[in-house]
């Protein structure tokens, strides 16, 4: 850019400078040659209030390299023309496409510009030589980038709050810092904030402004199973970072094209395209400047924080090669990078991550978001009352819920799912509306599990390019039924009984058994991770050379799908004799509650309800049941 401007003269320089400037300040226009504004000593301008100018530029393009006295005289005349005009400007710029090494001539120009300020013709008078032009353009474009980053963060935050109807954010929740699994911490948002600030404070810059040494870790991974609020954590973190003079950039990975992870240049280009919501066109000066400047900023300063949300939402992250591409693209970034990822993928592909990250894995912080405690649930409900202006019956319903939580008996009504903010929000909304009183526990779980699946198939943002893998096609309800069938078979496989026919649950299922169930159910799921990311099964531990193990995310989910398996035996007769023999065993109370709810819900479908009732009657007539058997307790009070 500097070389091109240096070679131009008069109107050619003025027009080229205007072309560049207009991309940054679209309201700046060219003055008509020899028109009224041109005779005032102004070549380019943008309108201000009334008859005055906001920005006013006098452009001087000289072909010869040396700045001569006649050039000085020409510049001073233009400044004088503006001083003697009837108009004022907020900012006046003298723009010359040459360097002016002569100190005397330079000072004479600066004195003339200062005189404009002293005579109240302008609030600010600036001299831009060739180097100053480049600096001005870059600094102006950087201000535009700052404003677009802020607007982008706000846009994503507002979109998230609207979609999830979030009116407040609860900061004081539990997490752990790996590898210390025993020590519980609080306030993960504060941990991320302080980790970022400590990194910036401890960074040492060389003469080029590049970080050469830092005692703090540059990357942080935020890991959790579904429904613990990773996206909400990052979006609310943007506000705290901004308040502490750090420029956060929230980046939903789902909006990245696969080509973004080709190299550092392509990643920077994609980041900017996500921020400005436009495809970058390198024929435009502003786009070239922003991209070049952004690459330098990523390498040379620690004042930014890149918040990459949802590694599990992009298909590139599902192979070691893809992960290596992602991390290598940001190898030379000097800024703090925070990644969120589902624990389901992290544990299932742990070896891939360790291989892709390489030796740097020892210099990374890892935190895991945990189940909420009863006090966290109660605190949430009090904030819900305050921020949602719940009054009347809604307030009464929430207060009743608070009492149930405080008494420690909420498991009886809602199982253990309130320990996750995703489900707690669903429950609280239903409690406040009174809808939850109209539903039995089975209906509540079915509704929330369907909502959870829909969220799995969406991403952290409304518009996305990539998503979590799922080989199944067709309608959502059809997909959910297929997954329910697998989970029901998995729950059956995890049953065990003692010599007194009392049933309990195994804590995990082997991956080899799960793969057999997927084939048995004829569901086109290619890899275990697909099921983990689209169901309520989660890793029991990280993948090793031994057979990988999975478990239900909550005990109540295991109870629900055990009930669902037994329920389907009643609705769709055809199971084995061994399957129906389960009805003569003594199951926990929760199974009875779920099954009675499922049967009750069938009354809207008379034909299926009749089939179910006939099966119950038939099993009861067998005469094998004890008073504590499942069939006896299901038929009680029927």
C-alpha cells in the first residue's frame, strides 16, 4: 500500500487514498474539483452537524521523491484556505504521500496545523506523511475490528440467552482442576478469568512485542458432560474479560469451515469472517489490512483471549489428524486460548487428544464441570425468583420447589437430573408454569430427554456449518425412538439380581456389548462416540487398551430406560421367556413409579393400553409372583 501511494500524484493519489479510506469510513466522499469544498482546502470529507464537517482531508500527492519548498508552500496555502473558510471540522488531516526528513519544513507544517486548533477551526489537526498514512489506516481498521468483536460477542450472547431463555448466570458452581479429582473448586468463571489475567501479567515481550516467555499455561480445556453450561460459561466470561481490558473473541467451532484448519492464515481468516459475518474479499484494502493486522496481533500480544466453544461440534475433531491440524494452526498464537469440549468425546478419544497436543499437554490447564449440589440448586431457584419476576402462583410453586430441595426429597419427584443446569432450567420453567403438576415422572423424563436430543442435534449457535456426527437419517422422533431402543437394551444388560430375586444395577457396560446391541437394533450408528454424543450414555472412564466402558449419565436415566424396556414388553409382546421372567423379580421403587407413569400415559391410546393391560393380567395369572415382585406391585390398585 505504501509503495503504491508513494508513486501517485495529485488526483491519482487523492482517489486511491479515498478508495482505501472509504472502506473504513463509508461516509467520506470526494469533493468536486474546483467546487466550493475543494476551494476551502478540502479534498475528502464526511458531513458533520449543520454545515460543518466531521472529517476533512487535504491530500497532496507529489511524484518526485524529495519534498521541496514549493511543495511546502502548496500545503500551507491549502491549510490557509481552510482557515479562512466559513466552515469548521471536528478533525482535519493534511495527507502527503512522502516522508519529510527536513525538520524545519516539518515544524512549519505542524505549526500551521496547530494554528487551526488555536483558531477553533478544528478540534484536532493531524499531519500524515507516508508512514503516518499506513499507521492511520491500520489503527482506524483496528478500531473497527474492536467494535466488530464486541458486537459479535454481544450477538452470540444475546442469541444464546434468547434461545435458552436465560435471564441470569449462576457463577458459584462446582468444578475440579485435573488431575486432582478429589479437590472440589468453586466459580469456574473466576478461574478462567484469573488464569487469563495471570497469563497476560506474567508474559514477557521482546522488542517486536512478541511473547517470548510466560510462566503460566496458554491453553485451558473446559470439559464436561452434556448440560453443564460450557457455552454459557464462555459467553458470560466475555463480559468479565472485557471489563478487565482483555479483548475476548467468542468463537463457536460449529461455524468454521473445514478449510479453516488448513493453516494459520486460513484460521485467522475464518475467525474474522465469523466475527464480521462476511466472507473476506482480498481485493478489498480493508479486508487485507484487517487480516494482516490480525495475524500480527495473534502472534505479538497477549491482550486477546480466544474462546473456542464446542470442539465436539466439528467433524475435524474426531480424528487425530484433524485435531493435529486444529492445534498446529494456532501453534504460534501468543494469546490465551480456551476450548470447551464434551467429556464424552474427551474420554472416548483421549489418546487422539494426547497425540495431537504432543509435549504441550503438560503445559495446559484442564478443568471439569461437576454435578451441582443441593445448595447450588437452591441458590439457582432463589435467583430464578428474583430475575424472572415470578409472582402469584408461579412464586408459590417455586417456593414449594425450594422447600423440597431444602428437605433433600427432590429425588422422589425429579430423580437426580436437577444436578445439571440444562435439566434444572427445564424443571424450574415447568414448576413455575404449573405444568409439572399435570405430568407423572415418566412423562417428565420423556419430554426432557427429547429436548436434550434436539439440543444435541443443534449447536452452541443458531447458524452452523458443522455439527456432532450422527449417521442416522430421518425425522427426529424416529431417530429418538431408535436411540431409546438401544438404551433400553443397554439398561436390560446392566441388570443383576441376588439369591432373593432382588434386582440391582451394574455400574457400566462394555463397548463390545454395546456394539452388539446397536447391531441387534439395526441402527446405523458407525462409532460409539456417535451414541455418546446423542444419548444419555457417557464414558465410565477414559479409553485405554482394555475394553472401553460406558455408563448412564445419571442413575435415574438407567432406571428410566430399564422401565422403558419392561414397558415395551407389555406394549409390544414378543420378548423372550427370560425377558418376561423379569416381572417376577423385586425391582427398586423407582422402576415401579416410572412404569406406572408410562402405563398411565397410555390411556390416550386405547388399543395399546388394552394390549398392555392384557399382558399384565396374563403375567399375573402365572402365579409365580411374590408380593414384592414387579408384576404384583404394578397390578396393585389397578
